[in-house]
C-alpha cells in the first residue's frame, strides 16, 4: 500500500501563488506516474497535471492551467509538487494527488490511478 498526503493548500488572492506537495509513504515506487486532480463544489473530478515515473521526463497539463502550473517530482523525498502561479477564482477546488497510473494512455482519467490522497483545499478570492 501507498499513502499519499497533500499539503500546501490555502486561501490566496487572484494572481497569487501556491505550491502543493504530495508526500508518499509505504510501498513507494519512483516508477509510479503521479497526477493532480481537482474537484470544485458540484462538479466532477478534473485532471490537472501528470508526471511520469523515474525522472519525470514526461508531463501533461489540462489546457486551462498550461503556462501557469508546473508539476515536478523529487524522488529522494518521495514527493511530487504542483507549483501554481497566476491563480484565478476558477482554480478554486479541492486538489487531490493520485499515484500508480495503470494505463498511461488513460492518464487523464481518475479510474486509472490506484492510490489517492485526502485532498487539500485551494481557494482563490477575487
């Protein structure tokens, strides 16, 4: 089993920045791809960003965050980060990290991941 714990969420004004962290423990594996999803009230869980395993050479983002968010990983710390800049009110959501993508071709789908964190709230005020 792998346990994931997100941190770094909070309240920020429009245009501000936050860095989310996803710390893994247990049977961690640097080969796991890790993704960030978010869920706003009344909406489904939305893919935000993904990073491939080992060196994280492959990344992907939903169009709405391209150029503003950056996903990275530090395997020595078993941690994946999501740097979020130029935040907008529509970025307000609970952010979840997910690990161990079972099908890279379906990496945008929540069902493709075996492990999930409990989420961290991000609120962007205007």
